């Protein structure tokens, strides 16, 4: 079966790390005869410079007909003085909203070879492998009404609205249960049902959906407790699902438990299984063009793509194993360097993964 992948390198270190990830994708494509076709497009600052828009219509067209998108990163100091609505980041938000990528999957994995990178004690994080699923297109970040208004007493008042409809909750819940089914079959839904009616409804709908997934063990946790538990004993979790704002905060917290920002991939999926895959880190302008960026988060994003949009779990596993192998060999980019290891460039890391494949 043929599938199409759109490659969007973006800005900063984006092109450098995406180049390595594309080499890896090409290699598994050939090796396993997956029939994947790739094409390139512009998004972010580079698209502003070339076409006057962070998300040109030509890119959007390619995105609509792609099964999956591989994105590097967008943004950088060059475009920071632009008005908010014209910034590179708008390209990303446009892709998310136009493709309705409502389900954001953020794994937090601690590689045993990098155990000393975590700020937590080894006995707390060793073997950490959890997945946070964040609702990405609704909740308080998008709810109406919103704004800053003038009050009669002369002061101003800021306000946002936390809304979720039953159908929005149901689809993210299904996405989370489906993911739990592919993993350890334990799902923790995070809310604030003791204070917020919207999350009371959230809990009710998640409970209802759970009837269709009798094999998955469901639990509920208030967000404040979930934050505490993530730091206290993160290994109690397998899959966590939560709304947009809670997920934003908890997923960054979970990522940092691993201490390796250059190692973590992410996926954003819609109801058709179309997805955008990208490293969780940004465009890292401070190291762009130096050839020292860690390409592994982007390479692991390709693995997620094969697993979640292209239905090629064996190919995904090959990549995961290859990454494990290069870490075993002691190869490290500067960001994950430790004593006794061998420091390599972005491209050398890509070479090593290809070799291991
Ligand atoms: P954004 O707003 O896009 O999230 P940011 O400025 O918050 O960007 P990053 O661009 O992720 O954050 O960079 C944070 C720090 O991590 C920087 O010092 C950067 O050099 C480093 N960093 C990020 N990604 C990588 C990578 N792949 N390899 C090595 N270092 C990285
Ligand atoms: Mg940031």
C-alpha cells in the first residue's frame, strides 16, 4: 500500500535534524519495501521569507493529501519582531487546526543509557516509559468568550472560557484507550472534577467510553495530585489523558523527568489517523548551523509516524532498536554527552543509526 509523507524542515536546526530523519525513513522504506513517497514543503520562518506566509496554501494542499507530516521546528530571532498573527509559530497552529489534529501524543522515555541525565534519583525514574495524551484543539485555549474587558469600577478583567463538548471528550478518550490497548493497558484520566463542571463532564464521558475497552484498567486523578505523582513516582503511569491546558503543563513536566530534550518525539493525530510528527524541542537557534544538534528526537518521530499513521509497527521497532544500539555504543551528541562517551555530530549520529539499521 502506498503512503505519502510530507517533509517540513522549517527553521533553525530543523533542516539539519530532518535531513538525518529522512535518511532513516528512506532506509526503512527501502529495506522493508513500504511504498512510502515523500515530498517537501515550506512552513514557518523560511515560508515567510519565500512566500510571505508561515503556512502557504501550497503547503496546506500537500498537507491535506499526505498520510503523515514530518516537521522539524519553526521560529527564531529573525521573525520575533513580527506581529503575533504573522509569526512562524502560526504555521504550526494553522496545520494543527486545519487538519484537526486533536490528539497530541507525548511519550516520556528514560533510556537506561542516559539515566544520569534525569534530575530525579535513578530508583525513581529507571525504566520510565509513559505516554501523555493531550487534547490539542479545544479547552480553555480556544473557548469563547475570551478577552480583556473594562469593568465599571475602572479596572480591567481578563477572562477565558473552559469548554469541552461531549463529542470532543469522547474522541480524545477513544484515542487514549486505543493507545492504551497498544501498550500496558492502563489509562489514567486527569481532571479537576472536584472544582470544574467541564471536567466533571470529562470524567463522566471517559467512564462511558471505557465500557468499550473492558481490557483497559481506567483510573482518575485530579491534576494537582497528578503533577505531584509524576514527580514522586512516575512509573505508576502507563498512559495519561487530559485536556489542552493540563496536558500542556503535565507533558512538559514528564518530558523533563528524562532530562533529555533532544531525545523526545511527539505525534498529533486526527480522526482519520493522519498525523504530524515532530520533536518536542524547538528550533534551537543558539546551535543552528553548527552541526551539533541531536537528531534522535526527530528520528524517533519517524518511528512514531510509522507506528501511528502508516501502520508499520515492525519498521518502527527497527528504528527504536537502532537508536538503542547507538546509545549502547556510547555515541552521544553534545546535549547528552557524558564522561567516557564518544561525542558525535548531527550527521555522524544519523550515520550511526543507519549503520545500526
Ligand atoms: P520553542 O519556543 O520553539 O519551544 P525554546 O527556545 O523554548 O523553543 P528550544 O529551541 O527547544 O527551546 O531550545 C532549548 C534549549 O535546548 C536550547 O539551548 C537548545 O540549544 C537546546 N536544544 C533543543 N533541541 C536540541 C537538540 N535537538 N539538540 C541539542 N540541543 C537542543
Ligand atoms: Mg519552548
